[in-house]
């Protein structure tokens, strides 16, 4: 995980000045000053979540871009949104969001204890490319989940959590070059693996890649560390290719009825 100490220190100073009118959180006389926690959360969000996505919340998942252009058909939108909300909050629908205490209804701590993985997917050329500029598809959904995860740092037991976000191509490279232990990905409490695309390699190349990534997936499942997998293809239509191209461990995760799936395909 990136070293964000400088960012935290900068934001602590900024928030202390803004909210408490002091130069340092160490000088605050309040019994429960939130400037330090607020600075940590903001720093992790801007560090972990891809640039441009950190400003969005569940309320922005309307299927439209900021110009009001419709990007996602309603039938796909409603199902995906329902599955996203079901993973993050208890007993909530999109129409209930306004005015609710979302932190009180948040169940991501329980998801972490369960080690409940997420698979987000769509057909190769749909949804993610609709907007042209900023996607409101798969990476958008993963960002919403991770942002809510990081916000849990404000609650007891979550201030030691760690987070990682990596494109699949970088995952393969870093595991090949540094190994699983050195990568830091195995121990991350929450991990997003983005941009998983169908392989264009040979059978031998696929076997080599799967031999590199399978130990990571197996250990994270055993350790109950939630992983959010973002596929750039429809895992339901192309399910038969997953084991062949990515290995048995990922195929089992995708097929596991306990894995939470969010689809952006018909």
C-alpha cells in the first residue's frame, strides 16, 4: 500500500484549521476531535480509488453521467444497483437512501468477517465505454464499494485495515517479479483486481499465468480476505473459459454461490 503519511499530515493540518481553528490536531481540546480520522479516510480514498471516481457516492449511481446523458439501460441499472446496495447495506433500497443513516445500516464489517468476495462484470464492449470520458460502469461500482469500506475506519476495529487496488496486468507482473509475499497483496484486508480481460495468450502462457496468481487467490479465500474482481467480459456467458485462462481457483470463486455478483449485462 502507498505511503500516505505526508498526505495525512497535510490534511490533519488543514482540517484542524478549518474545523477547530488550531494549527495541529495535537492541540485540539475537544474530547472527540474527528479531524485526524477525517484526514486518514480522505487520504486513503484519494490514494486507493482511481482518479476521478473518489468523488462519487451511491446517490450518483443513476445510470446517467453528469450531463444527464443516459448510459445504462434501466433494466440493467436497477438490477446492478440492487446488488450493490445489498452487499453494502442492510434492508435498504435505492429509493430509501435519502435521509437514511447509511453508516448505521452498513454491513461491510460483516462482509469482511465472512470474506465475501464480489464479482463485477459486463460484456466486453458495453456500459464501461458508454460515456466516452468517465465510465459509470464496473470500475465505478468497485469504487463505490471501496469508498464505503474505507469510511469504516471511523468505527471501532477498522482503523488497522489495509487496502489495495491493482489492474490485473500489474498483478501478474508484480507477482512474477516480486512474489506474493513481497507484493503485499495477500495480506490486504480489502483488494480490488480491476480490468480482468479475456486472455489472448497460448495455452502454455495461460498455465504460467494461472500458476502465478492461483496461490494468491487460494490464500485470500482461506484467510477470508474479501476480493473485488472486475471483469471486462461476461463471466456468465464465458464461464467455461475462466478455468482454462485464469486457473481453477478463480473459476471456483466465480462459480461459488456465496460470491456476490453484480452484472452490467443483459
